[in-house]
């Protein structure tokens, strides 16, 4: 690579990217993003895509307003459309503010992008080297050591890092030659942050001994990315081999039949497919030892970062951590409007129908309430002729134990009339040709949060 950066070299990188209707520039106003946006503006007649900039104000610095005004002023002078986003960040215990800000920033930009659009960031070669070292110090495997890919899927489009092949010094030289003005982030000098400590205290010493450190670490990242790609391909095949007929559930015995490294690769692949944060090595080992290897009559659980893994009837389940749920509560219901359910369970509503559901004559002349299983409840499912315990009905349907006390039970005058998603109970079932009320259970925001899935009706 030449010792100079110029728009022509950036254009060569852009030509290697998929065609797009729009480039979004992640524009902080700092030197690197200033260089990227300036070069993209110079090249505007050389590509057909629309150019937009997005500036995210995290509200963490007293100078944030100065940065926003700088970005607005520069984009105004260049005729570049700028979108500004203001964030209010909350850090959970154990989380770094840097990680929280990065995640919130990308989430906000994701919401702005359209299908096939590309977000460009100004990460350069030294950024890549710092990321490799940080991941190495955290004990990461090939996935982490692959660091930042040049191109990756992002929301409805792609995220590209077209400056990864350039050094910080090359970008600095271009900024000076082009008489660019940028803002300096004083927090970049704070060595309490791991990345800044590496940048200011560690890497200068390494460069004294190994001047090509940034180049060689970037090459190592590419090697790790290739290795991770092969691992992912093998894990995807193995994941198909251990899948069950139930969507999103893996076979615990089949997983145990895999050698440890392949099993861990499958689990990581599975969590990625489900969109969950990956567990560390300690939690992966606990899943094998405490969940996969547990006795069949137990329902073990391992949790991390808002995720939990459980086992039931030989199946391995992964899900967001379930909120606290008070099963003893009873909710009054008018039967006409949707009923909000507690614990993120969504809403319950009734629809008129004919010959199924709860008889309308009983529905409209009874006191309605909704509760949850507490143990010992029994009912006679319509058409079965015998009373059964709810425990037996749930076992027949293969409903895992942790979901059973979250299924809404509908009571008419304090008598169990329906188990939502499973059955109506005698003598409340509408006769053939008789008007009835069918229960519809919908989880919040269209997400699959209810124990029985996205939307459930009972006949």
C-alpha cells in the first residue's frame, strides 16, 4: 500500500462493494470520519448512490453540542444531508459505557437505513490492530480475533469499513493536505478506557520493536476470519443434524454425542441464529455439564446477559430471561376489549364465531376473570368426556414446565371455562351452530413471547 491516501484509492474500495442506492457515513466530526466524508464528497460524481451523513450525540460529553454544530455546519457547506440522533444511555451493572454507547449508536443508525443501503465507518488499520489485541486479552477465539470485517450484514443493508487498509498516519496526512477542520474528543486521551490505554501506552512500545505491527495484526485478523468462516459452515451442518422437529429446539442427546469443540461451535452458531449474545467459555461449559447432562426428570437452567437455556424432554431451549411472574393474580375482564396480560405475555381478546369457543349466552351473562395455574386445577375438555388435571393436559401437549403457569386461564363466575391455546371446558363450549366467543392470545409487539407462540385461538 502506498504511503498516501486519496479519494481515488477510496473509490477503488467502493467499486468492490455491492451496488447500493445510498451510502450513509457514520460522521462523528473527528479526524477520521472527517477524512472519509470529505473524500466521499469529492467522489460524488464518480458513483451513482445518494450520500447522507448521520451524527449520533450520546450525551456523554460536555462538548457534544460543539461536535453537533460542527457536523451540521460542514454538511451544510458541502450540500450533504445530515441526520442527527440524540441518545439517552443507561448502563446496566457490569456493562462498559463504551460498549453501551456503541450498541446504542449502531441500533439507532440501523433504524434509519433502507433496504440495500450501506453504512460506511472510518475504522482504519490501527483500529483493527487495537481490536485484535483487545480480543486476544479477553481470551476470544477465532470469531473475536477476526475483529472487524471489511463488509458485513447490517440491518436491512450492509456495514462497510473502506479505510481498514489505510494507516492512521495516511489519513492524518490527507487531512492536513486538504486543510480539513475536525473536532478532538478529549476522552480519547483518557487511559482509564482499555482501548485508549492500548493506543497510548502499549502500542507505541510494540511499534518500536515491530514497526509493521498494524499490518501483521490485520493480516492475522483476516486469517482468523477465514478460519471462523470454515467453523461456521461446519457448525451450520452440525446444527441441522442435532435439530428437532420443534422449531428452534436442539436435541440434547445428539449434542452430547458430538465432541466438545464441535458441540461448542454448534451452540455458538445456534445462539447467533437466534440473535442472542454469546455465552463465555464458563457458561458454555455449564450448559454441557448442568443442562445437557442432567437427569431426564430435571429442568435445569443456565443464564447470562438476559438469556437462559433450559432442557425439557431431551430438547434444549434458549429464550430471553423470563420476567418475574405472579401466578396468583386474578384479572377482571369485561370480555369486550383486549385484556393486557402481565409479565410481557401480551394481550388476550375474544372474537365472535359460530359453533366453537365459549358459548356467547354464558359469556355475556357471567363474571369474567383471567388467572394462571397454581396447581391442582382440573377441567373436562370439550369432547373428551373425562376430567383431567391441567398438569396432565400440559404434559400431553409437551408444554415445558416453565411456561405452564404463564398460560391464561379464563374463568366464568370463578369456574374454569377455557385454557387459552388448548381447549374450552365443558359445560361452557358452544354447541354446533350456536354463537360462541373464541379466545385470541397475541404477544406484545408481534414478538413470539407467549408460551404457545405468536397468536393462538381455541375452538
